[in-house]
């Protein structure tokens, strides 16, 4: 249980950091479905961790999209 609890805390901190970065960029944050599930048992805690992990991945993808400069085709040269 302690392993799951530590990972849950780490994922929640990561989620808060990514959410703050998205807000600074003016991007939307995915819905927080993990708060709808109780974290009483190891199985439910593992499910919550997976949901948070997926949400964090979505936020990281959104952040990468808005921080990556657009591809400029005029600078691309074929050989």
C-alpha cells in the first residue's frame, strides 16, 4: 500500500505542475476523473494511479504542442 501511496503522491504533484504550466500557456486541462474514485483498496488506488498517469500524459502532449515551434516548410530543403 505504501508503494501505491508514494506513486499517487508523485503523480498528483506532477499533475499540479503540468496543470500550472498549461494554465500559464492558456491551454485547457483534462477532466480530473481520478477524484471520482475512492482510494480505499490497492486495486482502486492502482486504477486511480493509471487514470492520473494517462491524464498527465495528455497534459504533457498538450504542453509539447503549444511549446514546439511550428514546422517551417520554407527552411526544409530536399537533397
